[in-house]
């Protein structure tokens, strides 16, 4: 795996998951054995909606309105603008 572009912290355990350039958060989580529900993997269905506890998200989905974007992200397509995202997982 190439050098991580950012990290995802799992709030439940404090575990850090590296996310490489071009890799989805969903893919990185699965690669590290974290089971997350998803469906379309294109940012249109909302199945993988995850609460963001810390960090700045680069939203790439077609589901969340601006208010929801302040609290959630679609981990199948959206990325981090900060070096780390802490997710409610």
C-alpha cells in the first residue's frame, strides 16, 4: 500500500486506519477487517452514512444536504480535507 493520504480513527477503539490516495474510506476499513454496511458504493443510496466526530470532510456524495454534512459522511466516496477523521465506528 502506498503512503496514507489521511487516517481514519475508530472512536470505539482508537484504532487508526490509513487511507491511501485514490482509496475510499470504505475500502480501507474493509482492508483492515472492519465490517461496514454499504450498497451502491457511489454516494447515492446513503447506506454507508457514518457520523463524523472530528476532522474536515471533502463531501463527494449526492445524498447529504448541507446540514447533514456537518455531522455525517458517505464513506464510500467522501474523503478527508484534514489529516485525520474520527468516525463513530
